[in-house]
């Protein structure tokens, strides 16, 4: 019998690109899965290395409409309206702001417009971290103060958020506000770990020290904190002291 002819080869399947949840544009986006940081976080909880240097990969951004998010295939129902509005378009076109910072600010803007003020504060603080790395102290101060305003404009702050507000005010050289906020938190009889961090912040404020300091300056090592993308594994309702004990191996 004659040998059977080989089966025709099938064309390769078309690549399925992630589609922006706002405008539907497909684009190549690299998912980010960070390893736990090995070095101590800063007092504002910016993670230590190696995660610290990976900020360019924390957010995706649509090349068409500019929507930015950890995963652009998902969006709040009101995100499209925020992205189409003039303030968002002006933000993307602001040439005086570093491109990576604009990405975090774009995400912060959408979060603010959709009512997630504390998350918007987080993203705005991350824009300040970008400015820190580029030596843009003017922008870092401005965005830290904007983050504080967003934190205070949202639901009541817990202890962790209040410590971060204190650090943002100190780094922005808003000395009277930083001192008053630290004093108020200290007088609220916080847990020991919180009190130690607040004590360090108070000493730094009194010395007019606006520099970067790590959590290890207030609490002994090991001091590691998960990247923000790891927070989904944190038990809901877990307080700052429990987090500190877990991060520092005291649990």
C-alpha cells in the first residue's frame, strides 16, 4: 500500500493579548510576581531590595488610552469616565513629571475618582518614591503631601496608615503637622511596636531629619515586609502589631 501523506501542518494559534478593560486595546503586558524582599522596608513601608528596584514592573499601562493598573484587564465601572476626562489626559501629557511617576499618578487618579482614597494615597506615595530615586525632592515632597491629603480624606485611619502619614509629613518637611500627628498617636496608648516606630519618628522630627530611614532603625532585624501584591494573603482585619510580628519573625 502506498505510504500515507503527512498530515498538513496547522498554522500557529494567534497570540491572545491582554485587553484593556477601559478601551479594549490588546497589548503585551508582563505580569509581575515579586519575591519577598530581603532587606528592611523604609518607615513608610517601601519594600527593601530586591523588590525596591522593580517599581517599573508594578503597574501595567494601556498604550492606547493610558489606563494604568496592576492588571489593566480589570477596571472599576467608573474608570472609563475618569480616563476619558480632561484631568487624566493632562496628567499623561505632563512632561515635567517622570514617565514612571506619571504611571503611578494615573493609577492614583483613577482610584481617587472611583472613591478608593486610601489606595489612591498609596499609589501617590509610590510616585514620590520614583521622585526620590531620581533626586526630584520637589516632586517627592508635593506627592507625599498629596498622599497625606488622600489618606485623611478617606475613612478613619488605622495605626499603620497613621504611622505612614507621620513619615510622609516628616519626609515632606511639614514639621508642625508631623510633630502634632506623632504626638497624638503616641498619646493614644498604641501597642509597643507602634510606639517604638512613633518614638523614632518623633526623634527624627525633633532633629529636622527628612531623610530615609528603615523599620530596622526602630525595631531589630530581621525586618522584611511583603510587596503590596502579596497583601492578598494577609488575614483580613489583621492589625499593625500582628503584621510587624509576622514580618519580623516574632509571631
